[in-house]
C-alpha cells in the first residue's frame, strides 16, 4: 500500500481544470455525463482508501472489534504513520458517511413533501397550482414524473415562452437530471475537493435542458426570453434538491445561460485533441480518475492479502 493509499484522497484536484472548461467548451450533455462519472469514481475511490486507512491505523487500539492478527506489525508497516492517519481517518469517515446520509435524507424528504403537496390533484403530467407566486419545477419520482407550475408563472409568460418552460422541465425529467445532481452532491460529501464539479454539473444540467427546450420549440431566442422573464418575475422558488426553476432564475449562471442561447448551438464533438486547453483538462481528469481507481484497488487487494496472512486460521 504505502503512499499510494493516500493519493486517491488528493487526486480529485486533477478534475478542477475540467469543471469550468467543460461548462464553456463541451456540449452540456457531454459535460454533465463526464463530470458526473469522474466525480463518482473519484469519490468512491477516496472513500475506499479512507476506510483502509482506518482499518490499518486502528487495528492495534485496545478494545477494537477487529481480529488480533490485524494489528500485526507487517500490517501496520503497510501504511506510513499508521497511528496518526488511522485515528484521523475515523472522524473523516464518519463525516463522509454522515454527510452522505444527510444528503440522501434531505433529497428524499423534499421529494416526499413536494408529492404530498400535490395530493388531491389529478395525476396529470402537468400540475397547475392556483398560486399567485410565480414558480415552476420538475418533480421526479412518485407514481409518475410531473411538472409543477403556478398560475402566477403561466400568466406572466407568452404562449411560446410557456412552451419553452414546459420543454425545459420535461428535459430535466427525461434525462434524469436529479440523479446527476444527487450523485455529484454525494461525491462532494465524500471528498470536498470535488465541490467545483458539483457546481459545474448544476450549471450543465440547466444548459442541457435549455438546449433541449430550444430544439423542441424551434427558437433559441424564445427560450432565452423565457429564462430572462422567469428570472424577473420569480422572487422565491420552492427549494428543491432536484432540477427545477429554482436555477431558472438564479442570479449566478443566468447571464451565461442566456448568452449561450443567443449564440450558436453547441456541437457534439468527439474527444477534443490533447493539445487544446479542454483536451488537456479532459485527459488530466480522466487520468486522475483512472489512477484513483488503480491505486484504491491496489491498496484494497494488498491489505486484503496482508490481513489474510496475518489472521490465524
């Protein structure tokens, strides 16, 4: 194992360059899938290595439930400074597991409350709520995926803008964007170095839905107008853990989304050449993910063999 067990904990830093470049240079669908995959792999690998460090570093502590053979000196020597890192790995792993569980509970609690709020309404694909407050969002799960929109939002949009809004939310549901957002949120809980990828995916899922809406409506400007108008009239959308109009009117990426829609449509390209900024960032992130997988697998197999040899039959 040696020093290699520590590397997956810091290799997520190699994904930082791709976060912003993917937003700007790749098709939103490609960027979303790439960033979700890279963050999931790196988060899993860093969590595995954190668990390995905890096992090695705490096996010799009195009162631990592990077999006595696991505190063998050969096992402890497989990790440098095993006592320090092993004890430090305990609260770190507890924080990772606790943060992931909180994120899952928060996500499912919001979904449950949102579905409960629609109890009694017809189970149609679109639920129109008689509310003067303008909002709209995609609601996955339950008996069926639904789009929830208030009358306050509908009355403020022109017919073509309403079609753009519905197409945008249908794209969120069809592509399962809530799953991508949940995965990168869990990845950020597992390793804080992956936080930039979570923010990037939050943006690329919205851009993905924007482009799908523009294709469905047949006008990029109509979608841009719908986004801008929704931002002007929306003062507080319902908080959700899934894709919806809460990001439709968010002040951060909104100008970039509108500017992208007013420009040419993004092209789905093959893997870009390595001698470009985005190509170099892509290869760096892919290499980091591959090395994380290799180092974590090597450390796990090595420790398994050591523990098997140290455990009396």
